[in-house]
C-alpha cells in the first residue's frame, strides 16, 4: 500500500498539491508560537508515528460493532474517541502514514478513510470530513483520567460478533439515529421513544409525513 509520502502521489500533481496535505489538519505540525497545549501523547506499536492531543477529554467515546470495523481491526469491535482535527499535533512520522478508503477499497485520500502506520500497520485514526476518530489504546492515559475516555455507548450493535452486557446504550446503527436494543438502560429507551414520538407528531403537524 502506498504511503502518504509525496513521492507516492500521482505523477500529474503539482509540487504544491503533493505537499498540501501536510499543511492541513489533522496532519500539519503546530508551530511553537501556536502554544499547542499537549494533554496527552500517543504512538503506534513501532513508535514511528507519534502525536499529541490538546483536548482534556474526547468529544465522545464509542464502541463500534459494524462489520467494517470488525474486519479492519481484526477484532469484535472498535473503541474510538472523537476529536476535532485541530486537537492533534504530530510529533513524528506523519510521512509513515497510509490511507485506506473501505467504501471503494482504495488507497487514495478519500474521506472518510482509515489511517495507519505503514511500517507496523497499527491503526492510527479514522479521518472523517469534519472530525477524527482516535484509538484510546494508543494514548498514554493516566489512571486519574481513564474515566474521561470510557465508552459511552455501542453503535451497530445489531452487527455484533459478541454480546457485551455492560448496561451502556446500544444502538442498532448510528447513535441517536437508530433504535436502542438489548440491555440499554430502560429510562434511556423510554426517553428516546418519547423524543421520536414527539418528532413524528411534529412532522405530522407540519405535513412532512404526507
């Protein structure tokens, strides 16, 4: 699989185009005068790819059971923490990254895509159009901060390879836009059902269900 290094881009691209990705979040290096406030450090298995995070805790933390995550991670599910693209600063090795787009099975940089180290092949992140999904197992987290990274829900639980009876909300697809199932907290199921019913009633009043 070709890496992100400019030499591996298509021959027809300009020099500026080849290097443009290095200047954009999440791949760009923050300059010292930007005062990047590093709260955490992380690295891949071989240590060639290293980065920092400035956010004190993820925007969200989820366990994804979709079949793509199962096959890409060779695991029953993926644990992912969501961050803004500007929350990350690469210290080393962003030339050792490579992309993969599961939807087209392409190694070109098409969003959303998977990003991993081209040496040890550790998954580094999923890059979306607006956010990045990082993998907490790569991050050096102090014990006092572990609760900030705890998973808050399960997604695509209907595609699960194993049952996880942990009492967390379990969505059949994307969280808050699918159904809650299995051992999801009853009060959350009731709350979500009421919200969906109110939404249906509102749509009916506005004529959107006609």
